[in-house]
């Protein structure tokens, strides 16, 4: 919270974000069947919070998360990151801004280059942004592996030699290597066993407290977000249909689709 005005300290502000994927059509196919993945979504993310973004597969939540990082360009709308117009940045300025916002991908089995060692994967962002000497980057890599609960001796191994949970920890280490402010966690535990899911969720909560991170946590399972989120936003068919505090949403869901998602929890 801002000390002067008591207003929320916004880190991310999206206004009327829309993404339409154009579909290639043949000469005789005149139907307009472009895909409206996200339609007019506006939301704000407060510094230090976890905003969960939930919805069924195909609801547009992952597209929205990637648009907030400019990994996907919006068809229309605006995005502010820490007061800066993200869509107005040139490539050089955007490259610098990317140090402050990163993504954790869903599938730890396919999100790593199988020909790279764990050390190379975690060190790569430091190399790309030319941070420190080779020795300093290696030292930082060891620190990051320890921070996410991996033994430094795993640094020489390849992704296929690790368990799913270990691979996801490598992905998290890579995501926090540049000391970002904002992380989009795109279904980070969906591909993991239930017992491992809890470990990764606890890791993310611990890193948030230790590093002061802000999360957009994307999921389709409300059971997952119940224990990690401060607020929950619900998407349905590309639109934001509900946004409440976690406590209020679970106690008093307003939208029919939210009630359906809650009813589907075993």
C-alpha cells in the first residue's frame, strides 16, 4: 500500500485487453471464424500479492498471462507495468524490462532444452543479459539451485535425468535468476504428482516471502489456488466474469461459471 494515499501499490494494470487469432481460410471459405481468445479483459495486480487466474481449458487465461509479458502481442488494449506503458516500449527497452518479469511454464518435461545441462539452463538468462563474469554467473547458478531446494551437484545433469519436481525447480530457478518483480506461473503444478504439487506450491510461497515476488498464478483447479492466492479472477470464454478475494469467492461465488468450478471440486 502507498504510504501517502493508502491506494494500492499497483505493479500491473491491464485495460480492455483483446486478442484475436486470425485463421487462414481457403478461397471458398468465407465464414468469419477468427478466434477471440481474450475479449476486453481489465485487471490490476497489486505489488506483493498472488492473483490467481482460473478457468477451464481454452478460456484464454494462458493467452492473457503471456500478453501481460508481451510474449503475445494484444490485438487491442493497454498494459502498464510499474507505471510504464509496456506496449509503447521499443525492443531495447522491452529487453531491459524483461529482467523484471518472467514466466514459469506448465510442463517441466518439454520446457527445457534436452541438450543443455541444469547449470546451462539456469545460467542462460544471466548470460543473455551479460550479467557478471563467467565465474560470477556460475556462483549465482549454485545459489539459485540451493534457493529452490536442489543440490548443487545436480548442475551437471541433463533434464531427462531429473524427476518432474526437480525439473520444475530448475524452471523456477531460471525464472528468478534475474531477480524479477513479477512472475507469471502458468499452471506450474498441473503436470506433477499430487505429493509433488504441494512441495512446489510451498516453494513458490516461500520464495514470494523471501524475494518480495508478485505472482499471476494461472490454474484450472480451484483446489490449487485456494491455498496460494490473495484474490481470484475467473475467466470464461475469453472474458473475465468474476474477481474477488479468495475468501469471498469461495464463500460467496457470484457468477454461475464460478459456482460450476467450485461444484466440480471432489
